[in-house]
C-alpha cells in the first residue's frame, strides 16, 4: 500500500528550481560574461548562442530565465 504524503511537496520543487536559477545566473555572470557581452550589443538568442558557443536550446532557456528575473529585456520576436 502506498502512503500519500500529508503535505504538498510543491515548496520542495520550487526550492530546487530556485537553486537551478542561481546556478544559471552564476554561470551567465562568471563563466560566460553574458552581461558584459550584451552591454556592447543587441542580439537575438541565435546570435548569442553562436557567439558564446552555447547549445541554442540552453541559450534560449537561459535568456528566458534571465528575462523572467528581470535581468535582461527580450523582444517578443527573439523568444
């Protein structure tokens, strides 16, 4: 017989997602110098991925995360 948890585990999932967000922002700042790169140009996700040698899907997810956090502005055509 399976026991049903007495509490909602959503907060644990949100905590885990938050940790991944911190890792992504840290990588953008420390490893990719993403904000420095963006400060000197306006670029779409494809151009960003090519210039920083990133997987296009990973670049898109990172940009969406940074946009959701209010750290970058994204035009709708770039999404």
